[in-house]
C-alpha cells in the first residue's frame, strides 16, 4: 500500500484542461471539455457537487419545503380544512433533507464523470507555475489550460466573543438534528432570511439583526419593505440598522450585544453576513494569477492575468448563483478552446430569494430603469383569480420597460416567483416587448397570468400617447 501511495504522490500527467473545484463551474467545464474530445482533469478537495449540492441550493430548498408545509398545515383553515397541529420532529426533517440531497448527489458521482472521459482527482491543488498544479497526495498535472472554480466560503465578521460562543453557518447547519428554541441571525440578506423563515416556521423564536437600513439591500425598497412586513407578521423580529458588537455566553445561551445598546439572547447564533472567494492554498502568485479583494480577477472573457488560466463562479466575486457559474463555465471553456470567442453578459441574469413568497428579479432596478427613461407597470396578485382560489393572493408583479415596451427590469414577489419570472427573462434577453407578452394567449387560471396582467398595464398606458388618443378618436368616429 505504501509503494502504491508513493507512486501516486509522484504521479505526473499532461492534460488538455484542468478544472480546479468540483462545484457547478468545474463540473460543467470538465464535462464540456470531454464532450469536445479533450482530455480534461477535475480536481476537488472533498466531494463533487460543491456548495449547491452539499450546503446550498439543494439542502436549503429541502428544508424550505418542509417549513412551507408546516406553515400550510397551521393555516389549513384558510382552505376550509381542520388542522390537528401535528409536527414531525426536527431530526426527521433533517433526515428527509439528507435523503433528498443523497438522491441529487448521484448526478455528481465521480464515476459518472470518469465514464465521460474526465480524470477525477481528490486533494488540494496549488499552482507551481503557469502550466503546472500539484495535487496533494496525487502528484502533478500539467496543462495549457486551467479553469479555477473553487467557489466561496462564509465570511465571518470579527465580532468579539463570536468564535468562543460558537455559531452556525449555511455550511454547518445541515449537520444539526436539534431545533433550537431561539435563534439570532446575523444578516438580513437572502441566506439569512431564508433560514429565518425556516426556523420560525418549524417552531423557533427568531430575531434577525441587519446592520444596513433595510433587509434585502439588493432589492428595490418597496420589495424589502413588503417582505419586512410579511416576515414580521409571521412572528419574526427584524431589527435593521443594528449591528452585533459582541457575543458572550450565559449558561447554554448566547447573548448578542448590539449597536443600539441592547442585547438579544438566543440558544443559537446563525451567521449569514456574506461570503468570500475561496483561494486559500492555491498559490495563485506562482501561476501569475492576480486577485483583488480576495477574488480572482477576470476580463469579459473570464481570462485571468495568466494566458493559461480562466476563472468562473463565486471565486471571481461575480453574481453568486449556480446558474451564473454554469454559464460562466460555458463561456470560459469556449474561450479556452477558441481564444477570445465569447464574452460573458450579466444584464439578463435572473435571481431568486427563496423565501415564501419568493422574490424573483431580472435586469435593472426600478430606479435604474426610470433613470434610463423607463416606466414601471405593476399588478397586485390579490386580484389574480388563481392566486385567490389557491389562497396564495399575496405579492405583485412589476415590470419596467422603455417606450417601445422592451423590458428593462422586473421583479415578482409571489408563491413560485422563481418560475413566474421566466417569460420576463426571455423577453429581456431576446428583445421581446410587453406588447408581445400581452398579446400571447396564457392558460387560465394560472399564476403566470400575473405577468400578462402587468404587460396589459403597459398596453393600457399606450392609449394615453398621441397615437393611442388618435386610435380612440377613430374608434369613436367609426361607432
């Protein structure tokens, strides 16, 4: 065995491309390279799948599904049903989440990628020079092309006493089996609010501390205000403009002192204060790869300062979404194979915050669109037939468009908002107008009709233009 390990440690191989990081960016790059007939290698420290599979999208949405059903059971009377208040214990909820995650994990089985022609290696990678990486416990890989896709990790604020008191993050929460009676969440962004709602709906008392003047600072002010009211109505305490200044332990509880001179006591502290690019140990300097603020610097074609390396996903500091990492990987691979052939675009990237209701967005903010001369059209979902009969009549659709009806930006706050945003993403990316959407036949009754109704607001506004007024005069004359 020792001789075998020694041989592996001296292993050296020439590859056509090396993807560093086994999350979405690395997996898509390696699989795509194999499909093109190249000899790719994939290097990952632990398990394939990355954050999305193990500590992000997949397990969090499994918990959100359980929490949503718990909420629906509590409010069964809205549909004329009786609820016995039954609850599965938290351990069962977590076991269900892990089972779902294990099922999804089959898609990222190393053997699946090996059968594609990808050489998969496990171990920490470090650059030796611009054409060589060394993989701990494996050996050296040489290539003319490298794609760095090592993702990001939680950014932990330097709060006195926080480390000593202990805390959870999105990386550690999925290992837990006991529901805390109370949780204080540091951060009112998407991650913080998604977990706040999960904990609250499963039975914890939740306090959210956000140092910014509002939660969800990347969303429009009316969206943030709407969600603040909704989450507060569900029983959460949300304190904005309030930072945690210190943490101390009292018995089994953590006491979080705040910038307004008060404190919050809870069984657990959950840190959701952002993420930082993961470049630790990569020795990027040896590969002539520049960073800025910890993120790998790339150009519009995702090439780094090295002529042999590209970078994709969260490690670049770009929009931190799995679907963005996937698209970046496709662009980087094209440019690695055919240099300079494709540029990345972010202007039509949708994102979703998976609270309930979901917040889905694409394009400009309302303020940005109106600064460009756009107008915003809004439709309230409490007037939508399907939302009414489903007892989900909460939220709205708003779309900002230019004079010709081209979509500049849109936000949907609704149950299933992440699905409903797709017509507006397609319109934004492919130049379809609100007029085209309004004149499309949508099935009735559906939630996506809310998009058509918002487009209808644009069509009605056209009647107040000179051409619209002329049309009305013609119609009056013809009658």
